[in-house]
């Protein structure tokens, strides 16, 4: 049992506040991904859980035990570092077996576990080498193997696949997901790659400027962003936004077009994903600016009353720049945001 | 005139530059190596040959001078004192200097910059200025004319270097390596012994040897603070006017060679101390 509870954690570096009162519960054996732009505090939060950074405020609990005063070794965690931290004076074998040797595990058991994890990470031919003789991607895999070999209750991974090429990354991603699903490990995984986040996570915590703005399943984060930031961060390309003015009870005027919406009485923002648009006879009028054929789809960047507006269309369509298009948004995919609070409005 | 400029061609300045460069290298090498060579010749020649004129340019490989050196009264004791003082200096400056270097590279504390400056400033006081008060203090505490007392002074001379060298060594080891060790079951201490120590061992050895050489070569404090228990440098200085030429040569040789070999062996780390990146 290794449920992780983060209670009201704040972190200040001098006057700079890196984390603002974070509350998060990660259930036992859950795969939680921390997703956010560079510098938003992902590593800092991970390091606080690992015990490498002391929080300015708040508590960390793992498995019903308060651990924020314990040294890293007594927290039942293993960590994969953003910049590998593979020991240069040890071979790959001894690196992977380092934690096991610290536990005074018998030799044959160490060998068995090291060989198994090395195989998993496709580095079994490299076990005799030193870190200076490895490529960045190979080092990264050693770092992951070293953490996996510990078979910890909690594994913390800070962008563990960032240095692999696209193909290997895809493969290791699936591998990692499989391994962790089989084990009883609770995982926290830091990334700024949203595809990786979507594919791995049971739940995604989207971070922004030291806050967790939404913690939910990948589909929920994608479909129902809790804040405008999430909507503008998740999705490639992200959601389109247009200003909307209330006309009367639940009726909204968006770019001169009448739409059904929430029954609020102030200006809101209308939001729709680029793939949730259909070419129709009536709807939002847009002028195509840039047309990018992406193979499976056609990405068209347009202007709707001067606002940038993107649409992902069927690749069979022929669209020329300058052409005027009319889009009908899928009614159940439309979302509304309050520009003052940035929150979603139902 | 015009022909000359044509002849010179576009690469002539480079040729001239190369010539100057080679000449400078040869000159510098000669500057260092020629005296050493003469030292070698005269050490490995018989006393008669050393005192004769004209000088020889190849050594005789006669151990007469060295035997005389070894047999000279008090010389072996002085040699032993030198080694002893240097060894104690080495141990003390590393046991004090290395933790200070570690603290400087790993911990953030108030006045860190000032502390670094102070370490360098200890080198700003000329030893002659300190010699008299030191001698008085040593006589009061009974440390005068002891191997340990002299080693204390040499340690203060060597510590700044020990701190700076180890500081740069520790800084060269990413903190993540230690952090990784902590998450893998190490305490601060075991992370140090299992990860940091093996990585800095060569550098520590280098800085220890450097401390040894500083003490080995030091003459002023040795001459002022000891009478009976002289080190080799002080002993040779004391007998400078009375001792025969071949003794001076042999003594000089015995002093120079270990220092030279040691410094050569650890040159990489001395560069590191000055922040010169070495590949
Ligand atoms: N030791 C420190 N002292 C001062 N500021 C720090 C320190 N460590 C981190 N910060 C600041 O805290 C913020 C969060 O840093 P953090 O490393 O957690 O970002 P991150 O989300 O992991 O980014 P990336 O994706 O680039 O790794 C950054 O603005 C960083 O400058
Ligand atoms: Mg980071």
C-alpha cells in the first residue's frame, strides 16, 4: 500500500515562490503524470516527495506515514533523475545493482534482478560498460533500470525518456507502462510531452506556475479542461477561443453567430477543439490563411473576426488560402470559460 | 623590392610566427632543463670532477658525491625530518582542507564568498612578517624546534591550496550523483564513501602530494623555527657557506627531483585548481 498524499505543500526559493499550496492525492498503484511547461515546478514537487528538497510548508504522506522529515533512503522511493545521474566510476551492471547492494541482497539475486531489468530496458549488451562509454539515451535507460531494479513502493521519474529518439521512445513508453502495470508500484512521472502524458497516465496533473490546475483522467483533461490554461496547453493544436456576449437566457452571440450556452449574464469565452469542427452551410465564417496537409489530416489556420482559429479537417478536402469557410461546431464539444476567473463555466 | 614582396607570399607572416613560437618553446625548455641537467651531471660525478675546471657535459655516474652527501653529519637526520614534516603537513592539510572544500562546494551559507576570499588572503601575509611572533609563541608553547610545530606552520601554508583544489574537485561532481545515491539507500556518509570518494580519490592524492611538496620546499619557516631538528632545506641553507660544492649539488638534486616528479604527476589537478578546463 503506497498511497501518496501531498498536503498543502509550498516551496519558496528566497523570494521566488516555486510551488503554491499543492494538494494532491495519488492512490495506491496509480500512474500519475505531472504535465506542465518548463519551469512550472514539476521537478521541485518531485524532489520534495523524494526528500531532496525541504518544503517551506506542508506535509507529505506515503502509505499512511508522514515522511517529509525522513531522509530519502527511508521513504521507500526510487527516483529517475532528469539528467540521469549514472555513477561514472561503476559499470552499468553495478549501477543497476547499486541499490540492491546497499540492501545487502545476496549476489545471485542481484545478478538476476539486474539482468532482468537490463533486458527490459534493452541494455543487456551494455552491462560491462562505464557511463562514459554510453550515449545519452543509453544512460537514461540505465537510470530507469536502476530505479526499476529496486522494485520500490513508489517510483518517481523526471522526464525519463526525454533523450530517446522518437521510435525508441514509443517502444520504451509501452514497455514502461507494461512493467509498472504488472508491479505494485505507485508512479509519478514528470513530462512536458502531452502525448506521453496521455498515453501513460491513469491521471494527469496539469501544472502551471507552481499550481496544479487540474488533476483528472487524460480524457477528462482533454475533453473538459477545468481552466482556460489547460485548454490552451493540451491538444495539438490546442483549443480555439472566441469572445462571446450574452444575448438572452442561454443564448450567446459568437462572431455574429447565435449559439446555445450556459445561462450566465456576463461576457464569456467560447472554446472548441480544432477537430470538433465540420464544414457546413451555416456557422462561423472563417478566412483560411495557412493550409498544412499533415497526411492524416488537413490543418487549416484561419481568422474569425480577426481571432486566430484552427481547424483539423479531412485530408480529402481541397482548401486554398484566402478561401472563406463556414464551420459548424459539434454542439456537445463546445466549452465556455470565464475570462475573469479563467475557470470553465458549465 | 617588389620581387621580395612577391617572394614573401601570403603565408610568410605565419612562417615567421611559427619560427618565433618554436624559438620561444626551445628557450623556455632550456631555461628549465639546462640547470636541471647541470644539477644531474654534478650530482652523478665524483667530488673531484665537480670541483675541477672545465666542466664535463656528460655525467660520470660516480656515486662519490651522493655518498659524501649521505655521510655528511646531520644530513640524513635532516632528510628524515623533511620527510616527516612534509608527511604530517600532507595529512593535516587534507583532513582540514578537504571538508572545507566540500562545504564550500555543497552548502550555501552566509559569507561564503568572504570565506573563499579569506582563504586566499592567508597567502597575502608574508611569512617573514609572521616569523617573529610565531617564534615567540612557539617558544612559549614549547612547539619550537619540533617537527610537529613546523608541520603546523607548513599546514597553514598548504591549506589554501588544499581547500581550493578539493573545492574544484567536489564542484566537478554533480550533486545529482549524491542525490541518486541517497534515493538508492545511502546516508550522507555512505553516499560520500561509495560515490564521491572514489571519484575524487585521484584529485585528493594530487592535492596531498602538492601539500607535501609545499612543505618539502619551504625554507624560511624551517630555518627560523628549528635549530636542532632542521629540515633538509634549512640544513643546506645553514651550511651553505661552509659546505663543499659537490655537497650543494647533491643536496639541490635531492631537493628538486621529488618535487619535480610529484608536480609533474599531479599537474592536471593543479590546472583544475585555477579553473582551467582540462580535457
Ligand atoms: N535551487 C533553486 N533555487 C532557486 N530557484 C529554483 C531552484 N530550483 C528551481 N528553481 C526555480 O523553480 C522553478 C521550478 O523549477 P523546476 O525545476 O521544478 O521546473 P520544471 O517544471 O522541472 O522545469 P523543466 O521542465 O524545465 O525541468 C523554476 O522557475 C526554477 O528557476
Ligand atoms: Mg524539471
